C-alpha cells in the first residue's frame, strides 16, 4: 500500500489521524487507517476504514511530521 495523504484533526475526534492510501479507490473513497494519539494503548484506536480526502479530516501532514510512535504503528499495521 502507498500512502496518498495523512491528516490530523488535532484531537477533535478519537480518530485524530487519518492515513489515506492510493490503493482500492471506489466512488471517491480510499482505503484508510484511522488512529488515536496512542493507538497501541488498551483505550487507543487503530481501525481500517474508508475516507474521502479533504480538509474535513483536519490539516494535512507529511509522514515525517507524525510522532515517531505513530509512524511506527502505521508501519506495523502495513506489515500485517
């Protein structure tokens, strides 16, 4: 999978980060991964979903802008 864009809603919802992928686009929706600020915590959130890109997801980030633990979690989920 290839990352198309990453979004941060700065904590407005439990799925703070949305990682949108280029693969499997259908009707404007892309495969995506929604993540909380601490996705590996028992109270954390890390779920595959679909999303339409856009500012409604927050502000756009580069992968390198993400906290290291979020980067590592994304890489771990992609390797599963």
